[in-house]
C-alpha cells in the first residue's frame, strides 16, 4: 500500500463513528497500538492512557463474563468473533460494548494484529420512528422498534427491553411509583461450558432464563437476555424491599433446579447472582441510572460470594 493509500486509510478510520482499536497480536499482553477518536469518546479515555495497555482493564472488576471466554477462545485460534461485553468508562459508568474483532495478516500471512470495532449497544438505532412515538406514548407495545425476541431463550432482547422501560419509566415518573431493575448473571458459566460444551451451556441458559422470568409473573414485568448468561428484567410498582425479595427468590429457584456443575466455585450446582435496584423516578433521573445501579449491585452480590441477591 502506498503512502497516499495509508494516509487515506488512516483518515478513513479516524472519521469512523465506530470505536476502532488496533492490538499487537505478537506481544503476549496484546497491548493497544492505536485507537481512533470515536474509541476515545466511547470509553472516556484519551489515547495516551490506552496505548500500551490490554483492553481487559475496561471490564474493571466485572471479570466473570461468558463473552470474555468466547473472545479469548477466538483470539487463541486467530478467528474473527463478535461479542457483547460489559465495559466501564473512565468515569465508572457502564456501557454494553458490542465488539467485532478480526485478525490482520502481515506480508508473510502471519497474524500480526487484531482490529476491534467497538459500539455502544445502548445506542442501537430503532427501525421505525412512527412506532417509537406510538410506543412511548403508550398507544401500543413496539413491534418493529427493535428485534423483539432473543433466539436462544425466547425472552426479549436488550433494545426491546430498553424501549419498554422508557415507556414505563415515564408512567412511573408521572404517577410517582417505584420501578425495580434486576441484573442477573449465571455464576461460573464459562467453567460450565468448558466442562460440558457449548450446547449444554445453551440449554442451561434457556432453563435458567425461563426460571428467572417465571419469578416475574405480572403482565407489566419484562425479562430480556443481554448476552451469554446475562439477563436483565424490570418490574413497575415494586419497592426496594420487595425487589430484593424477588431477587433472592430468583437465586433460590435457580439453585432448586439442581443443575449439576462440578467445577463451580460457588456450589456443585448452577447458581445466579442478582443485582437489584429500585427507585421512584425523579425529574433528574433516567433509566440508565437505574440500570447502572443494578449492575453495581450485581458486582456487590458477586463479591459477597455469589448465589444471592444484593
């Protein structure tokens, strides 16, 4: 590639709306060697604080993620992959990082770098603005705003849950009633998959997802699968005390299924950790604030031993 071509390519990447990071595949730590301005904006970190570091630090203490295992396995065999990770910006705020990684070859055909395209999954565009207006006004539930159903579990998807949450948030704010968020993770799912295989892991995700959603039986309650063994749910009209009780019920019901997990670091059966957050929405509050608090509570539940709600 000529110097002119390289300069044009660099300007093209710099202008991309997606965050782009280039990683050295030959170095054992796989440090970042380049990030574009969109990646700096996405993470809140300037390039000077990213170059030379492994991007795993963006996961902070939230290291137990099934997607992380899938990413590591793909990089090990130099295959492209696409995952959804919980990452944290410099200010500590959570964002769902939709990451697509591809290997780059040098002149000898050897993988020299990995290029990652990073996008905030919470900013996915909705397909039809007319349906968006109708759904937020309460005219009807959205049908084409976002993909409704998760193919693995039959639960809702995160974009669809977010649309429903916007609508119910406005109602709760107007009526001054509480709304609760539940952030659920299957404990040690990566170890379960490495022991029994991906098909068994998918079957367990389905069973756990239906068990968790079964604890929220009202028509206004919504449960979605985010990625891997991560679930999100919300329930209008539930205060903090009742929400914590529901979170512990989820953990109890999953444990009672007694799905054998001999390598679990928690107990010998599949378990879940649940983060719970509830509030009466104020004028200066947003759904993102409640979602972030639920994620913080999830990390608290994990650090307290997992297999519980916090």
